């Protein structure tokens, strides 16, 4: 399910009550009750009572603690639900008229990235939007008929597509390094989401793909050598063509809307002159 079209979380998702949610997030941030009291301006005694269930929070207090603990918007909604309140942050489809300005901005950024590919994904890397060069790249790698559209709206998961041996993995020369990066990215989402989350499920699905063992995150550690490149290169080889690219990630942060807050714009750039000329040639109008 995607951030743009999934159902709102249920009250019993992730946590059974607010006390458990508060203890989880305080532990995640490594805060003592005293430190949380200091940064939130809520008494340590009251925080202790909230965590033990002896006191019940107001909606305003939950939002205040969510800010102090830097809890993602989606999880703030879950904390509210666990305490019996309605979610505070909206979650809408990108086709919603109220997000027209956001969609226009995304379309503009995608167009400006040409002749190089660009994608808009959600936090779980479900593909939402893409530009024409990205469609041509995916079409070439997947041997799709000319003109066949690449599905958006969250139907296609980019990480699954890249790591599946029947997908793009067969063309990724450095797929093991890509695998390590992908697993660590989703692991970070899973750790941030809490137990029972969609990110946790996706992490398990990726680790279960053929060739990726159950301890893939530990086995495929990221390269922390000081001499390593400051970005992850993608080395692609297919039909005698070799491309070297790297990507950047732009977030669409906003304190008001879950959907927009979780969007990522991934832009591809050529890492050498040959790759640059290939993309230019492929995307000449």
C-alpha cells in the first residue's frame, strides 16, 4: 500500500495504547524522562504518569510530545489513535484537488530533470510519478513494448524491482552495494515506524528475495571507507551498453500533510561523459 492511496491506520496498529507508544519513542530517541521533560516543558512526574497509564494525555499534549521527540507525522497520528483521538494530519491522494499545487511543482521538477530520469516515490519507494526519460530507461531495462506506460500511483515498488533477480538486478553490476543501501534505507523506516509497520513488512519481503539472505542488512554493510564516493553509484550493463549514474534524493517536507511529507524526488545524473551522451541521444525530442 502507498502513502498516497492507503487507508488511515487503525487504532490497534503498531501500539495497544498511548503509554506503549510514548515509551517506544522516548526509548528510540535515547531520552530519559528528565531529558524529555526538559525539551518538552512537561514535568517529569507527568511524563512518568503518562508512561505508566496513571494519567491520560490531551490531544494538544500528544502533539507537543510528538514535536519534542521528532516523531514522523504518520506516527503522530498513530499516537493520537492509540489515545482515542482522531488523526491530526491529513493523508490524501496526489490527485486530490487540494494538492494540485504540489502536483504542479512535482511535474515541473520532473520536467526540469530531462534528459535525465527522475522519479517521485513515497517513503516505501512505491512509484508515484516519473518523467519521460525515466519511462524510457525502465522501458529499455524491462524490454517493454515501445510506448507502454510505466505504472505510477504506487503500483510499482522501485526497490523490489531493483532487487528482484527477474527485474533490474540482472543489469546492475554493483547490485550488492545497491542492495545494502536499499536494505538500510528501509531498515531506517522500519525502526522509525515502530513494530508491526508496513516498512517492517517490506524489509522482510526484500530480505526474502532470492540471493538476499535473512541477515542481509548485517551481511551487506554499507561502505564506510573514507575513500568511498560520497554517493552510491549505479553501474548498469545491458545489450553491450554500460551506464554509470548516481542519484540524489529531495524530500517534500511539510508539517501539515502526511502524503506530501513522505514524498521523495529521486533524480538521476550521469557519472561520466559516455552515460551523459547516451541519455541525451535517447531523449532527443
